[in-house]
C-alpha cells in the first residue's frame, strides 16, 4: 500500500508587501521571540504538570485529575488558553502549531525526562516561526511564485489597518525547487506545517510537503545491525550476509577537535578583547565563542543527516526491512562509554536514522548495548580481553579476529541479541 512521505524544501524569500520592510522585519523578529517564549513556556507547563502528578502519586497514591485541576480534558488546551492573551499579535493558528510542536518534543522524551536521564528541552533565540498549512497561500503568475503568509492575528491586522497578509516572492532557482512548487500548486503534493526562518540577514521558508510513495520490497526478517563507534562513526552489517557499510569517524572527530581548540582559545582571548566588545555584556564579549559553537552544532547536524541517509539508502538497496541499533538513551550514565561518543550527538544520529527509516517502511528496534562489543559474533564468548584495543577484536576462546566495530555490528544484527546475551551471562555464572 502506498506510504505517505514527508519532505522539506528551502526557498529564499523577497518581501513584496506595501508596508515598510524594516518595520515589517522588526515585527517578524518580535514573532520569533514570541515563538521561543511560547515553546519554552509550553515545555515548562507540561513538565510542571507531570512532575506535580508524579509527586501526588508518590505521596498520596492518587493521580491528579486534569479536568478538576485545569478545567480542560487535554493539557494542550489549557496551555493555549493560558498563552493566547499573553501573545495577542500572533496568528491563532500559528500559536496552536507552536504549542503542538513543543508538546510533541516534550512527549517524545517524557519518560527520559522524568527518569532524570535527559534534561528538559529548551529553545534558543532566533527560533523559526511555525506556519500552519492553512495560513500559507501559494500563487504563480508567468513562472513567478509568491506566497501569502498569515502571521498576525485578526485584531493586530485591524489595528494596523492591513487589508491582506504578508506577501513574499519565492526565489525558486533550480529545477527541483520549481518542480516541487508546481506540484504543490497543482495539489499533487500536499502542503504541510512549515517554518519561516531568518538566517544570514535573509528570510527563508522551509516548506514541508508530502506525497504517496510505493514501499520498496523489503524483507522484515532481514536485520541490519548498526553500530556507532569511534574508529568508525557507523558500521552496518548483518550476521550470515555478505557485504557491509561503514563510515570512518575521522571527519566528525577531527573537525570537532579543531573547533573545540578554537573555542577554548577564543574564551581565553575574550579577557583581552578590543574596546568594541568591552562594556557590552558577557554576550558581546563571548560572541565569537558562541559563533564557533554554532558552527560545531551545524556541522554535527549536517553530518548526522548525511550519515543517516547513507545508512537507510544501504538498507533499502539490500532489502533490509529491519534496522537494529543500541539504545543510547542512557549514554551519559554509562561511565564506561567512550567520552567521544558522549560528546558527539549520537542520540540525534539515531533519531535521524529512525525517521528516515520510517519514511521507507523500515522498522527500527533498539536493544540493550551491554556486552555487544565484548561478545564474539562467531562463538558467543563474552570476555573483557576479547577487545584489548578500540579497533581490534580477538576472541580468547575461538581465536576469531575482526575489526571491533564490525564484530559489534554483527552481534547487534542478531534477533533478540540482548536476551541471548542475558541468557549466556546467566549460564556462565551458573557454570
């Protein structure tokens, strides 16, 4: 059966409205600030409710009743009612979409947050303005594309005496951008929740679109084991199958090392900075440090997108219907885990692999990572001396030699490997 696929295309915008551009830009920046505050306040309200409910269960043995406490059946409705009067300028539809985005982010991590294995999500400045699909109107005339955005509330527009929404020209430069725009206009593609982004002194719209795609002929019983490591950022293979896929870790680690060294250097130099940065607060003094940190974050995000796409493409090409990975949600708690894996955004990489795999109809299973790197994939022997170095593996029992990451990936590809390891360890203790 055809599957619904969602993707995003970035377009540069040119302002076409009648109002002064600089005044409009100030209002858009204000909306960005409102968006950030709404996202953070939504997360805070959700966490406060769940934490209070948890305390009530622990102390009285009784859960709180949401309707009795707030008057709403759903916490999102309570949040909307609480925030709509505080942010009267924002479009009501976009306000709902912003609250929903924060709600989705919180709920996806709720278990880890309440366990204390993950910090509460927070949003920084320059947040994208979230756009509801019904607030986006696309037009085309003589191959010139424009978009009309509903960004402000009705009361705000009346106050400003605006007769229409904010108008931009869409700069569709390459063939792919034009093709997607044509399919959106013809309704072949469905318009989804999108974002208005300010970046490098320009405005962009990140348009989300969806379409139906026929699933590839995948075999759910074929499992691709994916190991994330240091020597190899990714090693993917399957027990009993020929061929493997790997990506060396140097690109990620070397770039991170260089930027970390540059960040430390700039932090030290900040105390001797020039007069232009003195007396304007810590933010201005450390502006170059923040810039370097942003570069590192962007580089990580780009690499994770590339790596995750490569893994999923390999799985589709070889008809793997299942991807099996280690559960890294407790990565910080595991003191034996390599520091470089704790530092790099491997949890984010796994998330990207998950949603890209879901687009292709591939299921993702997460297993307990304990002993997968110490177990021999050939005889099942688990011993700390099997892996004497980061790169090499040699079994003390059968003598099997292999790259350590490749051996770990083979183990991870075995169905229910975490249960098998548990039984093997129990049996070893009994002996």
